[in-house]
C-alpha cells in the first residue's frame, strides 16, 4: 500500500493497489509521476501548468510514464490528451523541469518505516544509560569543553 498524508485533515490514509487505481486512475508505481504533474503545494511541488488530476491520469494512461510525455514520438498523443494550446505549455522545458523536480521530491525517503521494513526488536530500543564512546564523539565534534 501507499500512505498518503493530508496536512489539512491531519491524518494519514493507507491506500491499497485497487484504491489507488480507483481514486487516482493510475498504477501505484505512477503515483509519484501523477503528483509531479498535478502538483502538491503542501509539499512544495509546483506541478505542470494546465494539468489537473484528469489530464495527469489521461497522460499517464496514454503514454505510460513521465519520461514519455516529453518523448517526441508521443507528441501527437500529448496534444490529443491536452489539446494543442495546453500541450505547448506542457511540453515546454520549464514544465519538464518542474515535473521531474516534483517527481524527485515525491520519491524522497519517508522518515517513517514503510510496511515491510524490518524493525529492530523492541528491547533493543530501550535506554541503557549514557554511552561514553558516543558522548566523547559528540563532545569532540561539537567542540564542547568539559
């Protein structure tokens, strides 16, 4: 599944594969590309001017990937999906840069464990008192004089 965070509603939702397909109309592996096209202001992802949820879905379904949107062999398909005028904006170098920057931001690792990660045993996370070696390293690194 994929976790989608809503800052406005202060909640996190876990979408399964079928739910992603139903809600967004794309495959789970395309979700970062979908958001890169649509934009996500709360995550500082600008998106591509003229592309909303429907056009993003239709583009990814028609051409398969973000890379293909800017592949010259798919230009006619992009124009058909977006219309000629919007396609000019979409195919601009600025839009390409915004989309790929957004995709990179969407793919940054989450600070939270994802399902399937192997977590250390709970007892290994217990406090065991000060660790002299670690404290000495920290004191030296920060330049603290004791």
